[in-house]
C-alpha cells in the first residue's frame, strides 16, 4: 500500500511555528484576504526554513515519527485557528463589525497548508506563490486608505501649500482671520492637517459643538502626500508649518489686551498631532500665556512629548494600532503620554510580546481605517476632549 507523503518533523515544526506567529492576537478584526495572505506568507517562509534545515544534514526520520509529528502539529494548528477565530468573533462583536465567515477559516487554515505543501514538494512553485500573494495583496480594497475630503466654510480658513518656508502663507492665513473678525470670537483653533492637507470634519464638528459660531479653525498644509508617505519622507514638515502658523497667530493675539483675547487651541490628528505638539512647545517657550490648550488625536507611539507644561489631552481609540506602532515597540511595550484619554468602543486587549506584537500591529495598520468612528484609526466628534485649564 502506497504511503501518504508526510514532511520531515523539522518542516512540520517550522510550519506550525509559522501558524502560531501569524495567528498571535492583534487588536482589530481582519478580512479573509489580509489574514490569508499574512498567514500563508509566514507558513511558507517557515516551511522553507524547515526544508533548509533538513537539506543541511538534519538526521533522517522514520515514517512513524513523521506521522506522530504531523498529527501533533495538526492538533496544535487546529487549536490555534479555533482560538484565533474566537478572538476574531469577540473583536467583531466589541467593535460592531461583521464577524468572520467560513471564508476566513479557509483562508487561514486550508490555503496556507496547501501552499506550504506545494512549496515543499515542488520548490519551483515558490515564484508562482509569491506572484499569487502579491496579487492577493493588490485585492485589498483601496477605499480602506482613501483620504476624506477637506472641510470648507467660513469658519475654516485653509492656507495654500507653499514652499518649504511657511511664514508667508501663515501670515496670510492669520491676516484673513483678523479681517474676518476672528479676534472677537471666543476661540481660535490651529488644526494641523494630515499629510494630504485633510482636517477631520468630525473634529470641526466637535469644536463647533463646544463653541458654536464663536470659533475659527486655521489650517496650513505642508504636503500633498498621504500621511504615511509624509511621515516616512519628511515628518518634520508638519512641525514647521504648525510652528509658523502658531508664531503668526501668537503675534497677532499678543497685540490684544489679555481680557479681550480669544482662547487659542492646537489640534492635530495622526501625523498632524506631531506638528501640533511641536507648535505647543514653541508657544510654551516663546509666547507664554497665549496657549489655552492642546488636543492631540492618535499620535504614533513615542512621537510626542511625554508631558506638557500647558493643558493637553491626548485622545486615543482603544483599538487604534497607529498609537501603538513604532520601531521601538519591537523590543519594549508601547507607552502613553501624560493626559491620555481613551475613547471609542471598548475592545478585548491583546498581550504584548516582543517582536510578535510589533508584527501583528503592523498588519493591523492595513485595516485601521476600515471600521466606523470609534474603531481603529477612525475618530468621531468626541475626539475634541478640551483639556482642563
């Protein structure tokens, strides 16, 4: 009777480890495509490593030993998939999104196993599998990373994207604010945009809820790229534009008697939060007494100062992977700055393990914008948590 081919125990152990790493808990529900591509990639890589171990002279194993290891590995993988599926269901319920269906289980269990088997038995398939994985990645919905439109009305004054020196455009924005009667309103907010120049309309609505018609929002773009590209290429641009606008606003406000000045707030989300915190430090140093408070929403982990000399709120969705992602989180647990306010839907937390958590958080970034407000990297009007003075 012909025996069923069974891999060497070294290959089995490697593939199982690949499964366990891929199925380690994250903080957001994942689609079948994302989960399948990620799990398949890690299992295939692990299986190839196992093949290399065998090829470099690892001792032979009898058929009975191979069967025992394969059976044990199968039990471990099935248990891991069941636990991961349960967590996906729990997270989906916590965040109010659809639970994974049968496609998710096929994507994380069957597809990786079949792909790894094919690679082990026919190494030439590696190129085909790589191409298929790239194609699957390309099928991830582009809308998950689309940039919302900018707000536009008389209460929001937007500057234009100018040269690296932002001073001239900042002077123009502040001059228009003064001419429109902004000095007589209750508050003025410098909203540092994301890389593409976007200001969250939910934040605009939140400030209006707080101040009614007595608020003007000023914003000066510093890039026309998406936030992640701007973060990688020139993250300091957000700070330079924010400081330029804050400097011009402070000069204008300081000409008014203190009792007639509007309240001055800084606001920034994501990459914009980095710029807003830079402007905060500038005003605290150069123009003491001008700044009323700062609201930072979803700053990347470790990107803003730990403490503040003036009132500051750092608003973070409980399930936002952006606020936990940094290269340093590969070897140490993410930390939060003082004044952090947790918002959004409560979600089951994931344990932190060096490297594994960084890897899972990196994958969670792919779906950070897919959910409703209050989940992942999407924020509602409650993000405007004005700090106590």
